C-alpha cells in the first residue's frame, strides 16, 4: 500500500492537491491509478 501511495505522489497534481473539490481530486487519483496499473500490466 505504501508503495502505491509513493507512486501516486509522483504525479505532481496529486502530491500538491491542486483540485478544489474532493470529487475532482479523487477522480484524478483514479486516473493516475489506472495509468499505473496499465503500466504494470504491460511489463
């Protein structure tokens, strides 16, 4: 779990939390998680 959070924090937008609403922030976390998962599957 900690490794996942560290990888998510590499996305600057997640680490600095530019989004104003929680819904927008969680949406970007979802998108970033999907990108990490696809990258993991392709290796």
